[in-house]
C-alpha cells in the first residue's frame, strides 16, 4: 500500500505564493508519474501539473508560467510551486501517484484559498 501526505496549503492573497508538497511512503517500488489535481466547489477535478519518470512535465493552460512542478526522487516527494496566485486557483489540491503496471493513488487533499 502507498500513502500520500500533502502539505503546504493555506490562505493567501491574490498575487501571493504557496508551495505544496506531497510525500509518498509505503510500498513505493517504482513511480511512473506524480502530479497535482484540483477541485473547486461545483466543478470537476482537473489536472494542474504532472511530472513523469523521465522528468517531462505538462501543465494546465491556466497555470502555465505561474506554477512549477518538481520532485525529489530520493524522498519520493513532489512539489508544486505556485506563484501569482489568483482567486480562480482556489480549490482543494490533490496529489496523485501512478506506479506500474497501472496503480493510481490519491492523497487526502489540501485546501488552497486565494483572496482577492
């Protein structure tokens, strides 16, 4: 079993920054990809950013140029640096891990609230 523990959420004013962390523990033998999703009230969960084992990344158009995903393979931890935050970024942010052959794990979520 794999556990994902997220941290770093909180309340910030528009234009501010936050850094989310997600640490994976347990039976983590190999990781294909780790990423961040978010879900705002009344909306579907959406991809924010993802980083794959080959270090390739992809971002939602709405966060390109403002958010940066990175990871520390020695710690099985993925980070999301969020700059120039906007009220529209308010959501619960979830960490997701994909491991072979086709396992997917989710964190419990961390609230990010951006005030105008």
